[in-house]
């Protein structure tokens, strides 16, 4: 009689590791020989053999199960960290984000780690060096530094800082004091010293922190009723999750609310994370926070040097920094004792990452607040329809600041019908008249143009030829200043031709308006005025935006022209006239969000006008003065517009009432990309998920870019769970297809741009 013999294999301890590779799974490894497992916690980095190379992964779980036979498991090379870099909450957030955005867990994880940590460098504390002014200040010292204003500025700052300055205080996007620091050291005026880390929490009473280069000190203001209510309500929620939407008109004092709440959290020993859409806004907010708090503030965004970001990241993770100011990429920065998240300009689409890991920093931040059990405050003058919808559903609590703080009155809107008008390079006689009056009163005017460059393209008046891009389905933009034609999509550049390449005539003319062209005509019309242009071209060089802003504030500029950049969050107290040259471009677009975006833009531009005692006027040039969107907006304001717009979305079955994912594919051969998405659509249909609408594939709005043909497939459902269930089955299936390797493809959950 045979005895049944079941081999008893004891499964060894298995490390489940997120490895940064484009695969939707964890990888199993054995611990390195001799590892004391009691000392290993999820959240540490682990170096593992991967194929023939080594990679840095993050340990997510320690288990004793694996789908791989024990003898085939490989051993990890080494455990890099002694203490975990990511906490349990951080890991849960990352797993949620990876799952929700259908992005490979290992790649999502590495997005959470500052670039430098991904390379496996040590995260151990460095010696804490701080720069101090040395010796007794001699009265002659400052005089001797007269010729070196930046050294002088730094020296004054060092003298005023009892704790010296850390290396990362020396380098900010606005200023880089590392050169002046070296010079002062070589002159014996400053020196590095090892110090104990500054105690945290900071002393909230120390509100006057000397400020060089920024505004003057920033004492707390007496809150008005709306502000006091907002502060009290969020304060009462500290310690628990609750999402708030602070809908406050521009100039209503949202920033003061942020400052007060930050103070509340700091006094309780918590850390505050503040997220902004734009790098350009961080130095301004940073200056206001530094002026108010004598607390360590870390800034984090993609324009900072790796070393600076690494220190910022670690200082939040260890609880050494009290405040983190950052952009989208900061949303995952760990914090030891997070007390509150504030996200300003929450409607801004820059919070959505448009490539790779396509997450929404706003939605990640809300989930993070929920997991960390802290409140989150989303602020905007023009909230997104998504957030307003969440208020209607009772998920977010609305706090509103309907009035401008202080003395500023609301701006007056004037819709200018330009149908029968002769325009001078886009500017009507009436608008020119308003500008003239504004300048005569010694006030500033601001004009918004939605395109940079001189003109969107070059046209031949004889045969109709329009300068095309060889590689994209788009036109080349004229850049008059450097006499070039440029493609804003692929970067192609060429000289401006003297004659039409098609018919040979010299009847080439610029078509449409860009910021450079408006700048030129304003210089012509108002030769006495000093004109500044603010767009991506004029601010490309580091520090140039700050310089321009300084000149504007000092009143050296009379006329400002700019793109989106001007509309966002900047304070221009002297501006009393704001004009939008062409409102129609935004009103008539194929994107269903165009109306919402245009309304937000109009209100944001309007928000720049008349912020102090002088009332502001906003002029909107349009050929559609009766547009159903424009009238409610200028008559009744954004909240009314938004509510009407929401009803429209609801009846059209569009987000936020439905949920979307956009599956994109591109290839050198258009048919290949199309066929891949056809297969996705067919497979989706075969899965029988009838509550998900599969629309397409269709060519992308920009159907060819950089010689690649782009197609897209839209998946839409009124049930989020159905959409995600379908994606959960589609993505692994499609990943295995042969065609999947012949196209570039991606899935964008909650896309904000259907391009
Ligand atoms: P927002 O961020 O909502 O656009 P800010 O916070 O920048 O507005 O405030 C706009 C202006 O109003 C600032 O100059 C600020 O100093 C001022 N302000 C804010 N709150 C008050 C207040 N309670 N009393 C007086 N002035 C205030
Ligand atoms: Zn021609
Ligand atoms: Zn191109």
C-alpha cells in the first residue's frame, strides 16, 4: 500500500517589493542573508537584482506567501534604510494612487520619493551646518560691501538671524546666495558652524522675522466675519478628516485665512502642507509665510536643485520643517506630524500631471488628508465644477468669502462688442481710450492675450498658404523678436521666409495676435508708457519673472501684457484696468471644459484689477456679446455661472456627473495606433460592462505631433466603480498584446484635457 506523501515545504519570509518598472505588480524577494527581520519595517528601500541589473525598490509587505516556488526566489542585495522613509499612511496613499490611476506601483512609488532618494543615497541626517556672520560687526563692514549688494544683503540677513542660515535657505528659485556666501566666507565675514537643529515646534509668538527682499513684516490682520468663521470652522475640525472648499473672491483674504490656520496647527505642534499650482507663486507666498512665522519652512518643486529638494523632503519627513510649500510634485512628501493640508487655486489644471504618472495632486491631497485624518482646505475664487459638485453631495463643506477684504471694491465689467469695429492689432478704439485714461491717472493697465509669440501664424494673402509644421498638424508661430517661426508642440524652428513658398509672392502677413504683437502696438500707441510683457518667453531666464514683478510693484511699469502667467495669483495693487482682447477664443472650443476655463480666466484676470482703494474696470472684447455664458458671469458672478454650468453638465451626462478615462495611443503609422485602440474597444465590449460607454477611437484633436499619429478612446460611466473595474481587466489584457509594444499608449483617469 502506497502512503501518500505530501512534501511539506516551509515558505521562508518573503519581501514584497515595489520595483520601479512599468509592471502592475509587486516582486517577491528573500531577505539578504543575515538580515535581522525584527528590524525591518515596510517603507524602507531595498536594493534588488532585477534581470541583469540592480534596482532600488520600496518594501511594502513582509509575508510568508508567494506565487513563486521558494527555491526560485532571489535574494535582495541589501536593505538600504534603517528606518522607513515612508510611513504606513504614505504607503497606503501610494497604493491607492497607483490603483486609482492604474499606474504601476513601483513607478508611482518612485514618484513619491524625491529624485535623489530614488538613486539609493543615504537618508541619514547630515551634520547640520548653518552659516553665521562672524566677528564683531564693524561699522565699516557694510560700507565696504557697498559695491557687492548681494553680499551686503546676505550679510545683513546673517546678522539678523540668531540661528544663522541653512544651506537650503541660501538657494531659492528667486535668489541664489551661494556665490555671495562663498565671498563672505573668503573675506572672513561669515562661517559655517555645526549646530543643533532648531527646536520644533517653533515659537508662534515670534511673528516678526526680518525679511530682506520681500515685503515688510506681516503682522496678523483683524479678521473680518467671513475669515473668522472660516478659521474657526477649520480649527474645530483639526485632528479629523474633513474637506473644506474656501470659495473666496480674489482679494477676499484667503491667504490671511491660510496664515491663521497655519498658526493654529503650529501651536499644536503639527506640520502644514501648502500646495500651489505654479512655481512662480511659491516665492510670493513663501515671503508672506516667512514674514509671519519664525518657523522652518521647506519649499519643494521641480525647479529646485536635487540637493535642495532632498533636504526639504527629509526635513518634512523627520518633522524638522514646520511648513511645506510646494507644487504638484510635493503632494506625496511624507510629513511626520501632518496637521493640515491647504491647496490654493484648487481649480487650476496644473495640479493634474499630464504625463507618466497622471495623478491629480488635488485629489491625491484629499485622499491623503483622509488617510492621515487631518482637514484639507481647498481654496479658489473660481472653484472647479468637480469641487462644487462635491459640496452639493455633502462631501466637502463650503466656506465662502464673498467680499473683498479691506477697502477694495469689486471691479466693474464692461462687455465690448467689437463686431462692427476696426481694430488696431486687436485693440478697439474704446479699449485704447480706457488705457489712455488709466495711464493719464498714473495707474496701471493689464492686457491678457492667450498666446505667446508675435502671431499664431503666417499667412499668404495671395494664395492662402499658412506656415505649417512639418512634424505636427499645426501652424508655426511667428516670433518677431528673433525673426523665427516656431512650433509650440515639437520645437521645430526656421527663419521667417521672405516670400510665399507656394506662390512666390511677397504677400506674407502675420495672422492673429500674440503677446509680442500686442506689445509692439502698445509701444506705438503709447510711446511714453513703459510696457512689460510676461509670458514663457520673457521669463525663461532664472529670476527674470521676479525682476519684472519687482518693477511692476515699484510702479516702473505702466502697461502689462501677458498670458495665463499674469492671471494667476499675483498681486498688482496699481492695476485698475484689465482687458481681455479676445474672449471668444475660449468660448468656442471643442473641449467641454472650455466654458469653465474661460470663466475662471475672466474672473482671475478681473481679480488683478482694483485691489486696493481704486476701483477696477474689466473690459472684455467679444464678437458674441450675447453669449449665454458671458452674461450670467459678468452680471451675477462666478457662483451663478458655475451653478448654471453644472446643470448643463448634468443634462449632457458629462463630468462631474460621469467619470472618464482617456486611453491614448500614438505611433509613426496612424493605422497601428488606430488598430490598437480598436482592439481595446472590441475587448471592452466583449467584457460585457454595459454601464461603461466606449467612445471612439477617434484621432486626437492634435492628430499628429512630432510625426507621431495620435488616437484616443474615451471610456465614460456614471459609476466610477464600473469604469475602474473595466480598466482593471482591460489594462492587463492589453499590456500583453503584441500591438501594445508597437504603439506608445497611456491611460488617463479623470483627464482634464481631452487633447
Ligand atoms: P486672496 O488670497 O483671497 O486673493 P489676500 O489674502 O491676498 O486675498 O488679501 C487681499 C488683500 O486684502 C491683501 O492686501 C491683504 O493684506 C488684505 N486683507 C486680507 N484680510 C484682511 C483683513 N481682515 N483686513 C484688512 N485687510 C485684509
Ligand atoms: Zn502664396
Ligand atoms: Zn511641430
